[in-house]
C-alpha cells in the first residue's frame, strides 16, 4: 500500500517515500510522517488525546503507545524495550509497528494509561457538556479496562475556574494533554492559559506569573523575559487577552474547558448541525451551527484546510445572538403621513400594503430627482447582485455605494482597477509561503482574525512581516514583525520610499523576493495617495497585492458592482460595451453616467437633489459623520429600509421591510481571497432574504429581477458573470499624497481603527464574550504623553468642537510622536459619533478634567 500526503498548500515536488510495516501490512508514506499519521492514512485507528494534526507533537498523554521494532545494523528487526508514543515518532525504513489491534503489549499499555487517566477523573458524564462527543468516554470503552481498581477518594478542585468571562475550567476533568496550552503558545501566541506546577500538583490554569516564575524573576543575565503573548487587560480590568480562546474548548478532548454561554444547555446528541460560513469578517471561515428546537445553541469551527483550517475567532464562535435579539424585525412597517407631509409613527403592515407603499414612494422619489441606494456591507453574493440589478435596471440609477464607512474616489478607482473581476488572487496558502508580507492600513488580528492566525503560522516558518502603522500592536509583536512607523495620512510616503530603494533605515528587501505579498485594508481610503502608492510598490517589487475589507459582504459587493462607477465583473459604467453586456444579461437599459458615492448620496438627500433612498444594513455610526447622515435621512423625501433589526435607519424610514439573518437563509460570501463560500439555511424560517424582497418589490414596479428563490438568484449571478469582461478597466488611481497636518500646541493627529470585540451590533446579546473585549485606552508615545502632562495609567481627554472622549492613557513604546490612538467604536470611545473625526484629523489632547479653553489650546 502506498499513501501520499493530501497537503495541497505546497507546490508539487518529488516525495521521498519510506516503507514500513504496520499490523502486518506494508505501507509506504512520505519521509517524516509520524506513526500515528501513517496509521490514519492506512485506515488504522490509534487512540490519542494530546495529538492534534495542527499542533506540534507533545507525547503528553501517552495514550497512543504502540509496539515498535527496528532493524539493527545487520538487518535484524529487534523490538524496542518499551512501547513508544506513536504521535512523536516518525516512520523509518524497515520499521515494524504493532498497534493495539495486533499487539497484547500495546493493548495492555494503552489500558494502563487509560486506568491512570480515569483514576482521578470525576464520574460526571451525565452533566458534562462533552458527554456524547467525548473522546475519553469513547476510548475508555474501546481501549480501557472493564472495571476500576481504584478505591481511594478522587482528587477534587473548586469548580469552575473562570479563565475569562467566556471560558470556564473544571480542573478535575483535565487529563493534562496540553492541547489548550500548545494552541495558546503555537497558534494564537496568547498567554491566557498555562501548564503550572509539576508532579501531582500539575494543573492547567490561568496564566499566573507568580506560579510560572515570571514575576520579578531574574537570571544571571538579568530579568527573565516575559512570553511574547503577555496578557493584556480586558474590559473587566483583569489580565486576559485572546480572540481565539474558544478553540481550546473545541479541541479539549474532555469536558475540562467549557463555554459559559453553552454550559449545561444541551446534550450533543440533541443538536442538529448545519455547515455554514461566518458572517463577521471577510475571511469566509467555515463554521458549524448547532441548533435545537429552532434555537441556535452554539457554533463550532468547521474543517477547511484552505481557509481557516480548524480555527475561528471567538467573535465567529460566540457572537450569534444578534440574529435573535429582541429588536428583531418580524413584520413590515409603514409610516403614515399627514396631509401637510408630517411624518407619523411606524405601524405594522401586511407585506402587500408595505410593498405597494414602497413602490409608490420610490416611483415618486425617482421622478423627484432620483433614488440613492446604500446597500451596506453585510450582503451575500446573491443579495449584492440583486441590489446592483435593482438600482440599475429598476431604479435607473448609478447612485449606489456599499461603503458605509470612510471612503474616497481613489479607493473606488483602486477597487475597480485592481480588485473587481480578478477572481481568486492571493490566498491563505500564499501567505504561508511568502518570504515577506507587508500590512498597510490593516491590523490583521483586529480586522481579519483568521488571516492573522495564518500570518502567525507563516511567521513561525520564517516569513517576515512588516506593518505600516503608528505603533507596533500586540498582534505585530507576536508575529515578530517589523514596524514601519507612520502617522495616519503618511502611508503613501512610506510605500513610495519602499518602491524606490527599499531602504529608509529598514531592511525590507524581502518584499522584492518572488512570492512577497502586500495586504492593504479599507482604512487606506482615508489616506490620500496610499492606494496609488501601493500599486506602484507592487509593480516595482513584483509583490502580489490583495485588499482585505472588514465586512463579510464587501468583496462580493465589489464583484456585483455596488460602486457608483462599476458594473458587475469589473466592468466600467462609462464603457458602452460593458453596459451592453450587462444590459443583455439583465434585459434592461442601464444608465451611462457614473453616480454619486455614499457621501454624495447623503449630501444630495440633505439638499433635496435626490428624492429618496433605498437603504440596506447600514449602521450610521460607521459613517465619518453620523450626525450629518441622520440629518440627511431626516430630510429625505422617502426612505425604504431593508433590515434585520431595528436601527437608526429604520427609525427614519417610511417603509421597513424585514429581511432574514444569515442563519435563516442560504447564500454565499465572496471572501477577500476571491473564493466563493456557500452556505445553507440552518433554521427553517418564513423570513425573506434581501434578493427575494427586492424581487417582489421590483414586481410592484413592473420589472422582473429574476431573484425569487435562492436557486434563481444564484443562477442570476452566474448569467451576469457568464461572459468575462476583457475590455478596458477603470484606470489606476493617481491621487497624490496631501501635506501632513501641522500639529499645534495641545494637538495630536488622530489614529483609530476598530477592535475585533467592541460595541458593534453584531455582538449584541453576548454578555460573556463582551467581558473579554480589550479595555479601551488612549495610546501615546512617552514624549507625547509628557508634552501633554499625562502619565501612563492616568486619564486623558481627546476633543474636537463636536465632543470629548476620555480614556485611560497607555504609554506605548515605539509609537510615532504627535499621534494619539483611540479605538474607533468601543464602549466609551465612539470616535465618529462623539468627535465627528476620522484618522488623520487634528484633535485636542489634555489631561482629563481640564477646562474647555485648555482642551482647545
């Protein structure tokens, strides 16, 4: 029998095979294969607890003992004196392995190990969350003794221990397999859990510096270095920091680690499981949704080697209650108007009435100047194409833009030129093989969690990671990355210097090596000239370029043409041939002039130039000026909102049409790689997806959107994309960098981005997860803090004419002077809503408690 590796992440190359014998069968496997892996490939099961294919071998549990014989120098096969751990030993030519299936020695050894593991293990299977899907249960039956010889009192501990508000530990269940600590160290790089003490006192627990010898410890060469993943402070003020802790619950082979939200809520065999895709970011992570009686009880990571492997973020795992929040919209709402035009209150209405009112209002709005379309970034691919078709073919407008955030004309040109219609580009596998990766306007751990894990895996293999940012984040430090310090708005200067001579005091020559990658984030839209400079750098170095948005639906929206100058597949609106292709697929004439972007649509609504708006999943607080957006919608002649939950938009809408959340519908997301990630409906529901709501609304307007069912909507996407666009593309952006703002006394340049766990509505209802969010702080360099008269741990006030944000100070080493960083949308730090400012703006900084004149300088 010959078995080869199924690893598709590396390029095809000659594989050196090793032939050995296992349970009487001769097998050939690639050199370096562990015995336990070779057995799996040969269809032979060996029990194990500590072994995991994505973690380094540990040999901690000893459950996988097998009998091994090796040929000596004369070729005589001689058995090794003791059974060997098959999870740590690689195959060798001529080796003979006997597992428990053919060896009484191996069987007895495994039974002995199982007896030791069960010696102090509690008999709480009836109440344990792992009961029914527990490897210890299964292997105690298949590889353990039928009775116990242990007659003493079992060891007990107080239970549970809260590692965080989300993760609970029952220590007496732990078998010390070290999967959780190895995940913490190898995969996430977080010190949120550790193996502590030795011998009979050894146990898994919170990262404790006193127990582990890091607190005040010194050696002959000086203070002992703390681990790279030093714990930060969460929202409770306790030292805990991991966005990936839920993975330890899933890989724990016993019930030692449990999630607070799921604990004691169900038995695994009572659950119905559905494969799905996470909706919180643009990575397209595979997940499994477990539900019972129409209620989702937990989400687990799915297995997908090419995307998220077996890991997901805690946000993807635990943040699903938003879909069933009390403010969920379940029936259409209509707002009556008095004869003088005064708006009344929203009232429930039938679908027939709501659609009729919406159609009449949109018709009138179109005649009164047109309709602006703001779909938002939450859409599936099918929904995005339906929105694009509805805007162009039904409403006859190119005033459509999905970017409900900081955006620019330069970004629109970049997306149309370098992203739309390019198919699968840079992949997660490419990141692992890249000699260097440059991050610009992207904090991977916060904005694309699984991408960060793949970058960390690459960095452990030798990939150099560079980041153009105002300071070295904790994520960058755990990547052993190099900071290219840049104040917000000056990213283009760094990029141009790198494309020149690759010096500027930093050895970034690896970016010119074959396979190097540049990852740019959506935040570069607020940095004039940065996207253009990124394109120049990619051309100069030969590095491959990829764009990573924060929201799950934005890449699909770009492909669907949810931009004012772009049609599906990268076709420019201004190109007659491009319009003709799409018009033929859609059966309707398309408008020729590029439309307004989000800022232009809102300004036109405020001035009355547009008669109305059709709005999707839009959170006004994501916009640079939420107050102006509210005023624009208040001034709009007619507003239709398609939304899952009540929001600031629905409060201002004339018609509200409820749509289905991801768990109740089928669809696809287009992840940042360009890979389409399809999923099915987990729960049966009467709720309608966006594409079906738009389909019936189009029927009221006398058009056929051909999106009445998921299959029809998917076919519509295929027909639109059937003929690839080979004509001209939108020209590359050529915007120049603007001059950096002159910082005056008492002022600083604002830097800001969203943390993965913050005050976003996608995390509503998950109180346990909220407790693990990082504590909001204002970051300043030591020199800048001294200049403002504040110290580390003190409080600082960051102000504009609009308002003030007060936060504790975190003096940060290596941070650019003259810059203050705030979390964009955390509790107590809602930058757009409170300050009305964006990254790169000047803000006033003063010690908290200073009077208004001091804060304004």
